[in-house]
C-alpha cells in the first residue's frame, strides 16, 4: 500500500483540516493508503521512507527548503495542496520587504523558532511538483481525486483556461456588467466558479492561469468602469510572487 | 405544415397540459438575465425574454454526462442504463431551434450516431416562440431567423393570439386537448405578415450584412486582423459555454472516492481552451489566441457550412454578451465591412 506523508509549511493548516470534510469518504480514502505521517495529527517526527508526499503551505524559511529537497529525494510523487503551496498564497502577500518584517514584529530579538527566513515562494520554485490541488482552501473531493491520480495514474490533465467559461454554466450573470471587480477572467478554472455562484466575485485563489491575458483583462476593467489599480491590487492577494502580474 | 390559432389566454392551460406528463423547461429570470430552467408553474415563465445566458444545448449535451460506470479492480464495465426525463423545452427562439438542428446534423450523422444524444432528443419536445431581436441579434444575417423544422409546436405571437405551426402528432394532440385551436382567418394571416415585417425592421442596423462570408473567411485567412482579435482572447471559454452550437467534448475517467469504481464522463470542451489542440508529446498546433479564435470563427462561418450545408453560427448573440474581450462573429463581419470600404 502506498506510504503517504502530509507536510505543513507556512500556512493556516486549513487545507489539511478541510480534507477531513470529505467525511463520508474519509475512511474509504484512508483505506487506499498507508498514512505514515500527518503533521496535523502525529506527534512523532516524519518517517524517512514514503512514496507520496502531500505538501501544504509556502516556503518561507531555509529549513523549509531543506525539508522539501529531502521530500523530493524520497517521494516518488509530490502533491502540493492549496494556494499557499501553489502560489505562495497568503504568506506571499508579505513577500515585498519580507526580511525586515521579523524585526518589525519582534524587535531586536527575533525568536529562534522563526528559523532562517527567506522571501515567501511557492513549493514548485524549490522542487518539481507532480500534482497540484488549487484553491484556498482545497476542495476535499478534489484532493481525493488528485491523490488517486498519484496512486493509480490518470488520463486527465489540468486545463489552463480561465474561470468565466465555468461561471457561465452557472448562469448567474457577470459582475463586470455591474461594475464589480472579479478576478475570474485571469484565474485558472477548475473550481466550478463556486464563489460567483454564491454571489461573490472570484478573489483568484486558484492562482493566475499560465495562459492568463493580463493586459487584455486590464482593458476589460477600463471599459467596464473598474479601476485597473484595484484589479492589480486584488491580484496581489494570491499572486504577488508571480512575475506575470508585473508584465 | 399545419397551422392553427389559439388565444394568448390559453397558454397557461397548454403549459399545464405539458406539465402533466413532462418536465417543462422554459425561460425564467436569473438575476439581471434569463436562463432556461425547469419551471414549477406557468407564472415562472418570461415569454418575452430577450435571450438566455446559456442555450438549450445543455439538455441534449449536458456539461458533464456519465457514459458508463466501471469496476477498477475487475477492469470491467458495469451494466449502465441511461436515465432520461421526458421533457418539453418551452419558449425556444428560432435561432435556438436552428442551433438544435445543427447539433442534430452532427450527432445524428449516420456514420457516427451518438446514442446518448439520441436518447435525450427522443425524450424531448420543442415548443418555439417568435421573438423581437435585441441589440446583439443577427440571426437574419445567417439564415436562422426562421425555424423551418425541428420543433413540435411553434407559437407566432400575432397580438392577443398565437398562430401555431404544428410539427408533431404528439404535440398536436396535447394542443387539441388543452386549447381550442381554430382555423386561421385572413385577419390572422395579415397579422402574422405584419408581425414578421415588424421583426425584420427591428434588427440592429449597426451589424453589417455581409455577402459571401465563407469565401471572405478564406480570402482573409492570413490578415493581421486575426492577431488583433485573437490577441485579446482571455482563454476563458465563455464563448463556447454559452454557444448553442459548440458541441466539442472531452472524455475522461473519474474514480469514485473509494477507488474501487468509477465513471467514464463526457465533459464540454472548447477550441478556445489553450490545451484543446495539444497532442501526445505535448505539441500544441493552436498554441496562441490568434490561431484559436480564428479557428473558432472558421468553424462557425466557413468549415461547418461546407460539411453540413448550414452555418454553425445562428446569430443568437450570446457570445456577444459573454465575451468581455469583445470577440464575436459581429467583429468578423465588421472587419469584412472595413475591408470592403478600403477597397472601394
């Protein structure tokens, strides 16, 4: 049975917790793996041997870099889960001037527990990632689906199309006709546009699509009465470390 | 074709009669727009709706449809029975009926008949209704403003009554039992003629009427216009989600959470999706917006016509509203108009 470990880096651990919301299916899922380590529930340190590593959170310390290099060396498959792992996410919001922040928070005596801090970055900037589960937090069943891809293989792949196509299928109308900022037009699809379906604009937690057309999206904002500066600022929440948004 | 006249006040009893045996889908309000949804009563229906966000395609080709189920461990396909609800699509505009006719010519192709599509179609009745064009409508420029076939009933609004074209025995029987259809009089025929003329006069004159579109598509295949149009594509695939005739799909296997069983599913795909033309080995033969948008427009305004003898664009205008980057067949027609002016 494939040995699986869960590793938590800089994050709120909300994605790990949300996996337990698979509730009805949780026992079935655990029955398919040999769960060797789950940082959220285990007191013992992570074992040295495993097959699949699930990583949550952004890289913010040199210690995390070492952990990841070790994880990559040992695991045959690495799955990153959540916005923080995929885009540097929430820690990434503080990327600018990051190294001056510990002193701002703690004063002269920065606790040792902070580790050797480095600017926040996504897991994929340190090691090769085989599978990614997007969003903040991850959808528990989407996680299960991706885990199964790692366990059994799969003939499906992630698309890079942006969100509006999925959103249209919900038939809720578009925020841009109401002069309301929404990041769907540059954010990677896959979530089914569930926030717009609940009446809330997309905040971009699935991350900027590699095929996002940011200049064209800015022109849409201009035409639709949404200030481009607000669009750019909103994009920083989940994409601050992505070089494409400064293009 | 058989024609009868009913009073507008008889429509509720017609819909109620359908609801006795069928699930009835009709245009209803959805926020500031409209959508086809299952109705609970006649009062839910907004019959003078301009258009809906997505089309009736979803009832023939659902966005996600199970083709069969399988056991992973036994590597076996299970017996699978498709469940289809008998359904009436009430209030379809002529463009949308023509769009369904396009889908029919694809999925009923004798060489590759599609049993899933066939099952939906066999269980579905279509009741059309006449309409007045809105700003983005250009069905008349693509020969789709009249539904000549593909419906069970078509209701032509001629004032306080409807001239009803009858397309099937099943629907005729329901019409007969629920209403008091009568022979059309000269007065009815004149009212129909006037309604048709009013509609013809109401199309947006800003949308250019271009002759020989398929030939122009070939002639201007390498024009820089395609870079300008496709370069602003957001790769969101809203166009094909709302399009009543985009029928491309992908097929994928999805495991159930227990890892023991799964489903083979058909899901909507789109040629404006960046990976649509990516092949084994990773090569993508339509790797940018220019190529993808041009391809989509070609299929709509040129390619399908030569294979199926009808335009794959029915001028419904949905993509005109759905595309925030302002990419639509209307922009192509405007480009041809500019080219004509330059040459003159």
